[in-house]
C-alpha cells in the first residue's frame, strides 16, 4: 500500500475530527485499515467485472477466398472434367 495514499486519508480523518493534537498514529492506523478494506472489497468486484466481459473476438483474417477455376465439360467434348490434365 502506498504511504502517500495513507497520509492523505489520515489527513482527511484528522480534519473530520476537528484537527486534534497528538492523534497522528491513530489516524494513520485508521487510514491504513480503511484503505486495506477498500482494496479487499474492490478485488472481487474487479474479478466479477472481468468475468462479465464478453470474450475478445478472434483474429481478423483478410484476403479473398480461393475459388476453383475448373469447370466440368459437357460429355463428349473431348476434355476431361475438372481442368487441365
């Protein structure tokens, strides 16, 4: 956990309590506990949100499909069906 975040939260607590003298250790500990609880509560929510996301689409394949160029010849035309021999 980031000390700067704890410091800011402890300062908020200190101000809410009317800026009392000599309570910095208690405010620091309270701030640390609050932030820790928020992180723990956010972790399952983040996992739930990730699980709710639809799967990512597959890769995009570009290009044209291959086509078969050979055609069947009419019977008796002298050529085999399917193209060159």
